C-alpha cells in the first residue's frame, strides 16, 4: 500500500500556515502525524527542518538555546517540532520563538498527547496557534477535508478502504499495511505498552502504571457501552476519583473517548452517563460493539475535521431517555441537531426511537445505517426525511 496523503495537509497549509499561526497537530501515536508533516516538508524541499524530541542531538541543542537553533535554518522556511511537549518548559520556549521569529518562519508542532492538556500551566499561547486533530484511516478517506453534506448525505461518496479490512485491522496505518492478524495483535500489545509506560509517564506521574494498563484492557470489553465508573472501581479496587482520573488520562493520550448523552429539549433524558469508545475500534470484544465503535470513529473524525477547519462547531452525542428510547448518535452543528444516526446489523425499517427523536429534534438528516443489506433504500415514502443507507455508502461519505 502506497503512502496516502492525509486529509488535513492542504487545510493546514492554507489555514494556519497562511495566517502565520502555529499549527498544533495532535492525535494518537502512530496515526501518521510524522509522515504527514514530512510529506509537506518534502514537497517544500525542506526535509532537514523536521526535529523530534526523541533525537538526542536536537534535544541537547534545544535545551541549550532554542532560538539559536531555529536561526540556523534559512528564513521563510517551515519548521516541524515533533513531541516537543515532552520538554517541561516547551510552552514558554515556543512562545518566545514565535513572538521573535514569526515573520521569518512557519511552525508546526505535533504531539501524541492532547496539546490542549498543557494549556493548564505556563505562559499562554492564546491567539498564536490553530489546533488540528488527526484521526486513523476511514473508509472514505481522501486527500482533502470533505465539507458537511448539504442536500444528500452521500453526495461526496468515496471508497478508499475495504470495510472488512477496517473492521478487522482498525484504521491505524501499520495494521492496515500488515494485513496479518497475528502481527496486528502484537502491534496492538506493543502500542498499548508504549503508550502507557512512555507517553503516560511524560504526561503525568502515575504510581500504578500496571493498573492503568489493566483499565485500558477492561475498556475493550466496555467499548460502545455506557460507562460505569462504579463497576470499574470495583474491578480495580481503587477509588471512584482514581478511575475517573485514569480514564481522563487515557482520553488525553487518544486511547479512548467518551460520547455524552444529549439532553437539550429531550424529556426524561439521561444527563450524566457517557458511552465509551476506542480510537482503535478493532480492539472491541464483539462484532456488534466493534461495528458501532467503527461508526463512532468515522463520525468523530468528521466532527473534529469540520470544527478544526472552521466549517462550524460540530459535536457528537448519543440519545437515551429514562424510558430506554435510544439512538446511537446525534451530530449537532452550532448547537442545533444536524444528523440523527442509528446503527443496525440488518434491519432496514427505521426504529421507533429514531422516528421519535426525529419528530422532536427535526435534524437536517435522519439516517439508519445498515451493515448487512442486499438492497439499499433511499428516502422512505412512509417516513419522510428518513434514509436507510448501507454502511459503505454512509461511511464512504464521511472524512
């Protein structure tokens, strides 16, 4: 498989870099941040301007005098600083360099932990950067950001990856290239160990790293389900506060994410219980959860891309009330209902809950996604405004 030009590359060039802002690119480790930025440097014939904190020589020069290090680079160049947040004083150094040299250089900063996490301390970089979140490969991946649909959901349909390959191997580049279950399982184990024992250590001091790794494994069984902190607390024999803090850290490291319930205008809605999902959906323990997690990953990727690229403020929720009427996903655009999405293995008739929430929220799109179907349906005459789409058609229309 050839190297794929990632969807954020052109947006970053014409958005943050064109405005003279620092582009902050975060995302899971090994998701392709380094390859993406090196691709851009190669196109500019500036490959030598890539610097990583993991390189001893760079770390030594950066620690001694970062401004002199940058000044050695020809003016009007792009400079990529990878994993620089591992330097305890990185924010004040970046601020000083940018304020002094912003007219002479363009900057990209990348990190496998959420760079937002580090805004809690040190000098503020407010107004100096634009954030972008890079996600794993998805079925309709292209080299640009697809805008939100306006009339027909599948107006930008593409199929770059196989649905079965994505389900079996996840969306991370290396497992997709390996296409071998045993090698993928080894990659997943090593990935988890390095994330917990290296990235977590750089992020925050945690006494019992083994317990955090156990939590990461337990979440594979909980994927696509409602998150019970109490159940996890009992499994791990730790306090409620400790479990929540560890899950916060796993989310910061882009291992998992939570989708909250939507309660605005919903009578008897749940308000606190989030659902838990994994960035590597192939880790989910049963096929139903794996497929729902895959759909969640596609939706979250598009929500982040649309928001990061200033196409609106998009958020992802799920719907459930105390009468157990549930719809898997709701996308909001600028706080208004944009798309209701229900995921089913083979049912083509819209669920009662989907129709119920459609009537209340009146979203722009109301879709039932069907994984196994021989015959696709468009708009149903008996249910105006509802579409039943195959998984490939629905997912291929997203980023």
